[in-house]
């Protein structure tokens, strides 16, 4: 291979690595946005749903030896139920108080609780299962990308499409958007806001779980991976513009690729710091994020 | 200061003076020393959150800066401990000003993420470039003053709680002064405050710096007490813990910081018996207290007393 | 009615006699041994098997009559992988529980934090962590011992093997925790002694999900082998990435690799991975005459029967630490200073799980590079490399 070809394959390899991480961040960011849009709350327990997805899938698929699709359905059902419980038991009683700080703290408390539950059930070991499709990694210009990563990216984009359709074409989706724009007006139009809130928690729990199910074959899953996923997902959402799903996707991939390129071309020890610096720069100079704008923050379109 | 404040300080002083006389158990003394250190960080955050209405998820950053700088100055440069602590606090204050100026233009979740980002950057710096890297370093000189080196637990107990008392007096004065009233005004409505002519941003920055000073002071005490530092102590996990202390104790109450710190510091000790269930129990306890003790414990108790009267 | 009462009285008396007979077997005062492990937190993969090991051993010894008739009472504290918690645990064990010795902690950082405490309290500490600083300089570690091999010994084992195979350029990947950092320092320091050049020095975090970037850099730098130094899921992820990249150069892992779980999780990617491991993972492949074999066999089979999982190398460190204290207490009684002295002077050619120990006033670790076997994974199982 010639020198430029090697350069290209190395660059592509860094890129693919960044895409893998980025897809996860994007999915977490999207789920955070869904809850944020209908409630203005950032659910800091979001990462735990990703972990639940991975561990739950292992439980049904490997431990109980159930078929793939059944395990998948069962896992997201469990996640949905937990999301529902969380909303009913901890969010609904407090949301009327409208104290932002308190809500943030409650989601943190719930994340600790969920982590404790997961540790209790699964212990501290990492778990994994086979990728969705077995096979050799795919070679593109000398860089390899495993099939599972393509699954993760594919699932990410499919989810975005689905969500787009949901929020723009279905009545329920439009109702959710109405809530995010103006809760009072939505209520006046006859929309059951508390049901919308519940639905948003359920949907983001499901998305989180799907992310977990998809990445576990690559990254393994353990009980305490939640916190860092939440932080990265939150970062991705803010980078792209809090509340916009386009933003979360862009922010997620940007974050992942930036980390990877920093590790690749500068120094792998500082990749986290560089990503954080970028976050601070965006916050200080354009807090609305790349796709947000000051007006959009107020209007909070999806 | 209000009469109430004098009384509470008096009771506090009496409790602190008597405690080591009645409690000789080194283990409990050590826990209370950690509680004192945590109270300092929590106190700073209480003023920031409860009075100035700003959030910070990065207090561990200042806690860590305080600890590391004081340790390095006294260990590697041979400076007297008190001097190292002083310099360390100054440096932390300067860094906090640099952070506050851009950060405090943000609000709510944005400010939370900015401070979180700051805390994480400090952690990465300590982990990557701090002495010993992730493994940390030890042999940090113990606290010494005018030639006398403190080595017993009782001494550290008095030292740490002395600082808590000192900062408490300072905070009480601040709250009751004009600045304090201006702060309350900002918390309630920034727009209105600006209208009456309060320099909102300057005040917010001052309070932010204050919280950083308290946190770094706590870090200094930690460094010279434990005499060993590693970056893992100064992580996001700690920032969240401090937040918990403030909320559980009562965001609007200065003593709430101390109560919250005592509870959160003692809670894992009380939960030792639970072994594997401890994270779960911890999460349940926290969730329940947030759900039912919304304003925090100290206001709850104050309310009870008021109702009786 | 009266007859019923008499019968009841008789019955109770019989119970009482039986009960006192059984307790009189243990009428002697218990010997308290303290243990601090990272049962939860970042290092729980270390602490959990260590805790299980100690519990199992205490039970076995008590069933057999304890130490000279005294039952062992083991008090295990969870340090949650945090130094301040380790400090608190140590204080509790020393002050409140009055233990004769402390086993653990699981990590180097926590062990370092306890050195001043045990030194001033004059109680022996037998750490299960690897850092060289724990027991050196020996003149300042009078009360401190450790049962885990030095990280430098593991590195030595790898470099020796590489020298034999003519590998001159290596790339290293280390995790940015104390474990990885210690390995990194050792790898960089010892390389020149074996004529090896480290051409790439990459890092990653404990929760990082993909290390292909770092591995790609290692390849680009022209390395002939890659060494990964970590514990936890990172080891498996690096292995899978290495396999997917088809790097064509051998992958070496640290001594933290020694768990069947890793082979299971990495699947066929693990084929060909080499690591210096304690003999516990390959005990069944040792010749019967080997002094460690009977102890290894009993430990592994007992542990698996009871806990349904392997103890691993790390559990073994707790085994050795505990048995050192038990041995000492058997000979000199529950005296802190005497136990310390016994361990320092009388442990020679002492076969344990980690290796054959030779403690002395100059060496409070007692293990060398020979406590490792170079092991390769073939067909999903361990095989000793010749």
C-alpha cells in the first residue's frame, strides 16, 4: 500500500471508531431530548436504561435461551415498564413543584437506585452476547468496520426516521410537540399533558434500551456504565442544540469522531479533555448549540 | 447577624468542644472529620444554589485543585503548610473567576453542563498530569502551624470544625448584609434585580468564587489529613454527592449544609451492614428523601418548631 | 400435666447439655482477622473473589477446629474502591474490632493510604495489591507485606519471552487507572533492559468502548507486538478490536487476563493471546510434583463448588494473605508484633496460590518473575507456553 493509501486507511479507521461511539452518544442524546421536550427535565437516569437494555437482552437471550426477537421485545417491554414506573412514582408527584434543581436531583437518585438494582441482579461482571450477524468485518479502503457497528449506525438512523415520522405525521406525535412548545396551550386544546409526559418517558426508555441492546456485542455491558453514557449523551445533546433531534445526532457523531481523531492524531490520554473543552467553547459562545438558536430554545421545536 | 444565628453558633461551638471529650472512638472521629470537610464544600454550594440560585456540578474540581496545589507546594516545594493552603485557595479563586465570567451567563441545564465539563476537565488533568497520575501520591505533610504539627485525630477534629465555624460566621454575615439581600433578590428574579440597580453578574461571580474558595479550603484540609491523594476522589461522583448534601439538608439553609454533609457522610457507614444491597438502599433512601423532604431537613425541623410556637 | 412438665424439663436440660457441649468446643476466644476489600466500586472484580475466598477459608478452618482451638472471626469491610473509605475501614478494624492483622486492600492506591495508619497502630497489613511502592522501600514498610506479584515481575516475564522470540519493537496500550499506570511505568522502564523499544504508548479510559484508534496507531508505528495492560471489560474490547483489525502481530495481556470469563467474552478473538499468569489458571496442566499443585487444586475446586465461578488470580492473593496470617497465628498466637515477625522471618519456600513465597527483612513480597507461567490461549483454553 502506498503512503497516502495508508494515511487514508488510518484516517478511515479513526473515523469508524468515532462513528461507533458517536452512534451511542447520539441515541442517548435523542432519548434525553424526548423527555426534555415534554417536561424540561433532563433525565440523568437515561444511561441506566441503556445498561438495562444490554443486560436485559443478555438475560433473555443467553441466560434463558429465548429466541432473538422475543428477547428483544421482552427487554424493551421491561425498559418501558421501568420508564413508566419512574415517571409515575418520582416525576409526576414532583413536577407540579416545578423546581428544576429538585427534578435533576430526583433523576440522579433514581439512577443510583436503578444501578443498585442492576448490580443486585447482575453483579459487577461485564456481559456480552453474539453480534446480530456473524461474519468478517468489512474492509473499506483498508479500514475495517465490524458488522455490528453497521447495525448500530443503521439502527440509529432508522430510529431517527421513525421518530421523525412519529412526531410529524401522527396525531400523538404532533400532540407531544405541542406540549413541548406550550404546555398551557396544549392543555387548552384538550391534550392530556400528563399522559404525554408518561409517554415521553416510556419512549425514551425504549430508545435507551435499544441502544444498549445494539452496542453490547461490541462494548460489553456492566452495571455501572450508565453514568458516563448519560454524561456523553447530555454533552452530545447540548453540542447539537438541546431539544433538537437533528442536534443530538450531529452532536453525538461530532463528539465521537472528535474523541477518536484526538486520540489518533494528538494523544490518546487527552481525548476526553478535548471533547470537554469543545463543549465548554460551544457553551460559552453559542449555548444554543450548533443547530439551536435563541428563539428555538424558547420555541423548542423538535 | 440575627440573634438566631448567634444562638445557633453558640450551640455549635459547645457541641464541637464537647464531642471529642465524650466520643473517644477513633473511627467515629474520623468520619466526623470527613463530614466537616464535606460541610465546607456543601456550605459554599448552598450559598451558590440556595441564595444566588445558580447550580454547579463541578465543585469536585475546586476541591481537587485545592487539595493538589496545597499538597504539591508543601511536599515538592517545601512551603509551610499554612502558606501552601493560602496560596492554593488564592489560585482556586482565580481559576473560579476565569470560569465564572463566561459560565454564569448561562442558566439552568446549560450552567449545570458547563460546571460539569469544568469538573471533568480538572479530573482529566489530575489523572493525566498530577503527581503519580492515576496512582496518586502520598507523604503529604500533615497540617502544621507555628512549628507545631498536628497528628492526632482530636486535633484534626477541632481544626476541621473550626474552619467550618469560621466559614459559617462569614456566610451568616454575608447573608444578612446588603449583599445577602441582593442575593435573595437575584434568586427570586434576576430581571427585577437588574431593574433595582443590583449588579447581578458581579454578585453572581462573587458568590461563585466564594463557593470555590470554600471547596478548595476543604480540599487543603483533606490533603493534609489523609496525606495521600489520588484523582479518583475528585470525580463527578463527588460533585453529585455534594449536591445531595445541599438538597437534603435544605438549599436555603446554611446549617442545612452541615446537616446534609453529616447525613451523607454517615450514611454509607450506617449502610455497611447491607453489603451488596447498599447501593440499592442508598438509592432508595435518597429517592424517598427527595420525594418527601422537598425543602430539606433543616427547614422541616424549623417549620416544626415554628408550628409549636 | 405434671408428667408433661417433667418431660419438658428433661428435654430442655438435654438440649442445654448438648448445646453447652458443642459451644465448649469453642469456649476459647475467637481470633479476629480484619479484611478490607473493594467489594463494590471500580475494583470490585478484585474485591468480590477476595471476600469470597476469605469467607470460605475461615469457614473451612473453623470446621476443622480453628487456630489451636480458637475460632477465627473474620471481619470484612468494603472499601468501595475508595481510599478514604479504606482509611475509615482500617480505623474501624483497628480501634473497634481489635483485629490481629489486616488483609487487603485490593488496590495499590488504597494500600498506600493505609501505610501510615498501620505503621502508627503497629498492626501487620498484608495487602493484595501489586504496586511496588507498597513494600518498598522496605525500611519504611516494617508492618506492610503484600501477596500479589510485582507488576514489574509480570512485565519482566513478557519481555523475557519477547527477547527469546526476537521481538524488538512493541506498542503498549494501558488503561488510565492506577493498575494501568503502574503497568505503563514498568513497561517503559524495563524495555531498554531487554533491548526492546516502545514505539507507541497509548491510553484509554475504564469505560471506553472502542480501542481501534489506539491499536491502529500501534500498527502504524511499526510495532512487532502489542501489549495491553488493563483489567475489566477493556481487556476484552481490546482483544476483539485486535482480532477485527487483523493486526498480524501478537497481543500480550497483563496478569489481569487470567479469568475464563475473558475467554468466554472475547470468543474466538482470544485465540493466540499470550499473558504471564499465576499458576492458578493452569493448575491442571502442571506436573503433579509441583509444590503448588495440591493447594491450587483444592482451592479452585472448593471455590467453584461453593461459588459457581472461578476465584481467579486476584482471589488467590487473598488466599495467600489470609493463610499467611493463619499460619503465623498458629505458631505465635494472636499477637500483632509476633505475627509480623513470623511472616517476615519464617516464610521460606512457602507454597501459596500466587507462587512460592520467600519473605525476608529485605523483601516483603516474596514473589519473583518465576511465579508466572507464560500462557497462550489455544482452542478456547489455557496452554502453557514453553
